[in-house]
């Protein structure tokens, strides 16, 4: 059952956290989570502001984003919620 065609904020956040789990640049997160530039700006700010993602300085890309322990916990909780609701990967929250 697909409730609607658009992803929810929770689904977008889940996708971003999955891509950034092992560290990723902004472009990698944007393409991996299938987002627009304006979306990545908005959601990265939100996730960093709440301590779910940290900005790391490294080589190339020059800025890498790393999911924090609380971000991993959030990703796990979202996964548990999907499981409890009986949603599989193709279904949207």
C-alpha cells in the first residue's frame, strides 16, 4: 500500500542517514538520497542542528558528513517503526 507518491520527512532523513553512515560528502548524500540542492541544505541543517550528523574536515570531498551515535539510533528507530507498521523498502511512510 503506497499512501502517497512523495516521501515524508522521515523517509528523506532515513535515506540521508543511510548514505552518511560511513561518512559522505554533500553531493554523495544528495544523489544517494535522491534529493535536490535546496532539500540537502534544509535537511543537513536540521540533522546537524539536532546532533544527528557532524561536519568533518577531510581530504576529497573537502567536507565530509558523518552520522553520529544519536543519528545511528534514530536510523534504527525509524527502521523499527517501518517494521512495526509492516512497511517494506518500496513503501513510503
